[in-house]
C-alpha cells in the first residue's frame, strides 16, 4: 500500500523579484532601498509610510534587505529547512501602488512574467499570485487579470487595500471584481498602509514596528473587508473569493459586532441596505478564506470558528519576521504558526488540510 505524503503548502510568502528591487533602488522616496551613511555596507528596505521620518531611530528605519528578499534559491532553502513542499509566492507590499498610471501596466506585465518564470524553474514547488497595475485605468487592470489566466503558475492576484485610490468599496472597481470573478482567480488581500500614525501617540518611536505591524496591519485589513461588505461587493459578486492575510486581521473576532452594528443602524434600515444583503457570517463561510499566519491558538481558534477549517491555509510571511538572533536555523515565527495548528487541531485530519490539502484543492496546485 502506498503512503501518500501530506503536502505542506505556504500560501503567504513574498518575493521582490530582482527587477522590482532595481526599481526600489532607483527611487529616493518611500518605497525605496538604500545604504545609509551610518551603515554603508548594508542595504535597508524602506516601505512603510513614514518609516524614514528624520525622527525615526536608525534601528526602526525600514529593515535590512538581503538576498532572502529576491533570490529564489534562498526561498527554496527556507522551504526545505521548514519542510514546506510548495509555495504560492507573491510580490510583497507596496506592490505597484506607487507607480504613475502611465508606467503601471508595463511594470505589472514585466513583474508577473518574471515571477511566472521564477516558478517555472521549480515545477511543482512554486506557484504565484500576480500583481495588478492598480494605479492605471480599469481597462488596463482588467487586461492584466485576463492575461494572468494564461500564465501557467499564476493562481490569483495579491492586492492591498487602496483599490484605485479610494479603497475597496469604490464601485469603479466593479469591472475589476467582475474580471477576477469570471477568471476564477483568488484575491490575496494584504495590508500595507496601516493606520494614521497619530493613533500610535507621541512615544511611538520607542516601540519599533510593533504597533503598525501587530495592530495597524490587521486593523487595516479588517476595515477594508468591512467596507467591501457594507458596500455590497459580495452581493454583486457572489462568487468573488478573497483570501485574507493574517487570519483576517480582526474580522473573525469582530464579525458578530459588525453584524450587530448593521442590524441596529437606523440609517441602513431607512436606506434599505440593512435587510437586503448577505450576512457577514455567510460571506465568511462562502467567499472568504483565511491564512493561518496568526502565531497563536487563540487567534487561530477564532479563524476556524468564523470560516471553518476547510477555508484556512498555512503561511509563513517569509522573508519577513526572521529570527533576530544569529545562528538560529528554524524561524520562531514559522514554528509559532506550526505549533498553533498542532494545538488547535490536536494533529487530527484537519491539521493536514490547513497545512496543505486545502491549498492544493482551493488553488488547484496539482494541475
Ligand atoms: O515587516 C514588515 O514591514 C512587513 C511588511 O511590510 N510586509 C509583510 O508582509 N510583513 C511584514
């Protein structure tokens, strides 16, 4: 009797292909890559808004960037090290959001072709989410969605929360949602912009990146998805599938409150949008998928309760969150996610689903 090995699939794992790093090196404003005078031998990746304010301590000025961000061999070595069989790689934030409209279409085609080519070097091990030229017009974006369907290793698109500039509740996005839905692609929704820095207070510089990454990112995702819900995106596009980064931000925990606030809102009642809509819980179990990048069984338990173990997919966020200590081979961040899965599912069949079977089934990684 043959014993089939269970695949482990990482669906949240980023890359900046060399052409994108060249683009960042050519820039002088965020996002960019630069060697600073106080450490001329190491490059730093400055991507988050305000990360290079003059008041920012040098240790909070972006993050060191090495080959792990752009050399696919390092990704494969990381996968081998952590027993990951397949990865669905995606361009990391801020994608192409910052490009002038006139450059975005060409840049998206180049980056997507490069990423597809990288995957072709490791058949069966690498797949990808493509990137969209969101600063261009809807027609250019839709063309790239359609073109992605012809690229062998592409399984969907990664996007941030800004949409065409006015967020994901903008009805001007409807042709884009329609094209993605028609193509049967998965949207991997990922934060980048966080919250206005004022909410972190005057002592924010003392806390490194903790507040923007631990709270700004998940709340940004939660707000973006809530705006999609409230504006009826999933009432108009009932088959639009969205994979939410970081186990949905705080959506699983707050879904009940969102639903209750809708039910108790007099404005929505009068406008007729309170009752005539799909419920948050329905969308969570029909259109939304969640990654399992939440580092603890408490958050993971909420994700399972909200969307179900059959909609949860393992991820690592590589190359972000490497161990800070030297000589550590296995990444704490990765092991925290493995441990949470083992604890929540007591290593039953659902653990195997979350670790890989779900991703293979949902993203068709055996084709
Ligand atoms: O450390 C960070 O800033 C990040 C980031 O920008 N994007 C991401 O996916 N994870 C961590």
